[in-house]
């Protein structure tokens, strides 16, 4: 009831509402016109910084009037005025706070803002509120309300100024941000400094010997002092950085350089000068590397570990004039002894930094010393420790290893072993390859069957074992027997894959099968020409053909056993098995014919007989496939298409090859038998198709005898 009463008391053309309102937005206070639904009833503050104190009185008497409605009206007006003052104060506070925050977080000192002259905004003077007339008596209340008066509102004391516009920040691009990145610059400079310092240390330890600057003792002492100085300086700098509340890469680079220098000094003392026995030198080197990596783990810095390992691993070969097993042993100590730094942490770059340089140096050392009598066996021992240690450490750290990193670790630690085994004399080479293959395959099979090894370890372990067995086959066999060994190995792999249904074993079985079948392809080309067939050792061809037929059957069984293979994939494998099986069978039949003819002193006749029988064999297989396609099976259409294609191929061979190569009775036999088979196949296919259609049509239901008699016309029994 207070709203209408108040509005009725205003004179025409007068308004007690301010015409503008202050809005705090993005650090500035804006003045917007008030909407009609806003009813502040308060004057606008004089400035943005401070609102003047105003008189909140509604009438001359600020006390209670005795009428509850008037008392509520006065109370609401006072509360509204207080709320408006608080809103002005909050807006000004937000603007000041945003300005202070932007000024404090600005990267560079901003230029002086251009101050615009203040624009005085003088609002229209607020008209005084006339006394509120006496309200008519309310029905139900016998007493009229007393008159209500109000004092005029005070005008603003000073004009309001717009705050100066803050200048826009200078745009930055990616290049400027990269150059301003302290971490990147420090890291680049640290790596460069470490490389240069370690190169200088190598020159001190090696070139000083060539130039005869001073004796070995001063060189070693100077190198040790340099290493200790760098380590001490890094510890002091790290302490200062932590005290200052920041962390940089300068201390990390110094520590990595110092520990790598200490490792190089130990290598020089042991391998170059021979002052320490190999066992003591390796133990001291392990102590140096371990202490440096303890610092890296304590500081939680993969950068320190990587720089230390790369610096030590890549500079070690420069200290030794001739590569020997001692140098390889130092690299193995560096690769295996640095593993505990990764325990409980996922540091893939540290893994690569500790195994890749070691594998490279050991392989080069083994190849360089293969003609020394004792070096190959010494490298076999060193690389065996590296390979077994790599498997063990990869197993222990499988919970935190990245799959790609685990594969690289197993492959890198096993490659030097295979290289060193290849340099041993025969027959030990084959035996060692077999032992290595069985060890890796057993490790992979045990881990996969017990499910305590991830795929990232079983796949590379199976690959290393497979490669070792392939090398054993190649090392044991001469040129003519390699294909037989590969076919036997592929057959074993395929059978194991079909029995276990393991995707890992299946993948490697297919790889070995492809290699074995590629080596077998020389036999079909051999029996294709009469001269090469008569001059070749066809006994090996027959043996390889028998094993290849078994391999094709095993592949078809594997495709049937694999649950993950689709129906289309099984069809493709089935078609390929038929095609390659016929090629293998043809090769074996021709080779057998030549051997029989050679035994009868008629090798050319045996060659022609073999090809004639091969063509007949093709036609027999085509007829069987066509009859097989009449069955209502999922792959019946595939059998029909294969049968038709094989029949066409047999006829094409008959007219293209047999007509030109065969002569005499065998050409006649081939044409007559193939023609009769074509006729018999056509007639048999038609009869079988008719039988299949009759068996597919449903038989009509039997007619009862009573219905038959009724249809003849004898009538029902009661009418006769």
C-alpha cells in the first residue's frame, strides 16, 4: 500500500529517482540509466571513490509513528538506502582490487596511461519530496493515519570522473615465450656445458698421453679434482636454490657432469692405465654411478639421470685405444647398475639412456675383437649377463614401464648376446643359439601362461627366442638344407599356436611361415624347366614338399582354431591353403617322377610323366571341390568358385604348357584323362545338383485311404 501512496504525492514533472546507476565492470565503474523497475529512492554518490553521507530521514520525526504500516515503510526506506550505499562501496572496492591485481601481475612496467580530462557529469537536481498527504482511513480501522513529511534529498557534492583506460598488453608469440623460458635455456646451456666439459676431460686423459704433456698420475689427479669440484659446486648451488624457493637446471647439469667425469676417471685408471684389476675397477665404477643416481633420485630429476648416463656411456669408448671385453663390462655395469634409480618411477628416457649406449658399444667391441682367440668367449659371458639382467630388471619394473620402453629394453639387451654368439666357432654356435632361443621362449611362455608378464615383455622375448632359433637353423645347415629346417620350425610354431591359441605365438608363427615358404619357392621354379629339374637334388625337394604340405594343413587348422579370426578371414586362408597346397603337390609329384625316371635311366620320361600326373591331379581336385560345393554349408560357394577356377587352370596348363613340353604317350594320356574327368565331373555335378534340389523340396503330406475312395465316387458307406 505504500507504493501507490508515495507515487500519488509526486508533482507533475518531478521525480525522486536518480537517472543513472553505477556498475562495476572489468575494473571500471560505468554509469547506466536506471530502469523503470528500479526504485532506489536514494541520490547517486558524489564520486566513485566515496559516496556522501545522506539523510535517511523520511519525515521530521524519525521515531515510531504508532501506525505499523508507516513504521514498516520507514524501516524499508532506511534498509534500502543502506543497501545502496553498500553496493556502491562493493563496486568501488572491486574496481580498485582488479586494478591492483593487474598492476602486480604485469610482466613489465606498463607505460604511463594517457589521462583524459575528467568529464563532469552533473545529474539533474533532485526535487524535494513534498509532504505526504493524510491517507484516507482504512476500512476496519477507525483512526486516520497522521500526515507524513520528508526532507529534500541532498545533491551530489562533486562531479564523477571516468577512470583512465588501461593500455592493452603487448602481444607475445611462441618464439618470445620460448626465449623467455628459463627452464629451456638453462637445460640447453647445461647440456652443452656438460658435453664440452667431458670432451675436455677426455682430451686431458687421452691426448695428454699422446702429446706427453705430463705423467699419468697428474692427469688422473686433475680429472678427479675436476669431478669432485663439479659435484661439490652442484650441491652448494642446489642448496641455494632451495633456500631461495626456486628450482633450476644449472645444479643438475653440474652434478651430471661431475659424476660422469668421475666415472671416466675410473675407466681410465682400470682400462687405460691398468692400475686397478678389472673386478675392483668395475666395483668402483658401480659405486660412482650409484652415488650419482642416488642424487638424481633424491632430487627427482630424470634430466640429471639421462645426462649422467649419456655423458658416461658415449665418452667411455674414447678412453680405450682398443675395444676389449673390459670396456664392454664397464658398459654393462653402467646399464644394469643404474636401474635402481627408476624403481617406482616412470622414466622412459632414463631407460633408453642406460641400455642403448651399452648395446651399441658392446656390439662394436665384439665385432672388433672377433679374431682374438679369447675375446669372443669373454664377450659371450658379458653379453649373457647383460641379456639376463635386462630380462630380470624389465620383469621387476614391469609395473612402471611404458610398453614401448620395455620392448626397447629387452631388444637392446638381447641384441649384443646374439651378435656375440654368432662370432663363436662351430658347432658351439648352433648349441648356444638353441640354448638362448629355448631360454627366451621359456621365459615368454611361463610369463604368458601364469599372466605375470605384460604384452610389452612377452612379445619381445618371443621375438628374441624366435630369432635365436632361426639363426641356429641357418648356422647348422648348409645352403640346400636351410629351407628344410625353416619349414620344420614353421610347422612347430604353427602347431603350438593352434594348440595354445595365443596371439603372440600366432604372430611369430606367421612370420616364420612366410620366411619358410619364401625359401621353398625355389623348388617350383626348379621343376618347371626340364634341364634344371634333371640337374637338381630332388630328394631335398621331395622332403621339403612333404613338410610344406603339413605346414599348409597346420595353417588351415590354425585358422579354424583362432576365435578372433572372422569368417571372411577363414575363407581367405582356406583359399590360399588350397592354392599353395596344389603348388606344393605339383612340385612333389614332378620331383618324384624325375627320381623314378632317374632310377630307370629315363629321367626325361619321368619329368613328362610327373607333369602329366600333376595336370590330372589338378582336375581331380577341381571335381572334388565342385561336388563339395553342393553341400549346404557356409563355404559351399567358395568351394564351387575354387573348383571352377582350378578346372580352368588345369585346362589352361594342358593347352599352354603340356602341349608344348610333353611329348609322346604322356601328352595323349594327359589330354584323354583330363577330358574324361571334365565329362564325368559335368554329369556327376548335374546329378548331384538334382539330388540336392529334390532333398531340399518338402514332400507332400500323405493322402488317407478314405479320402481316396471318396474321390473315386463310391460315396459314403451309408449311401451304398
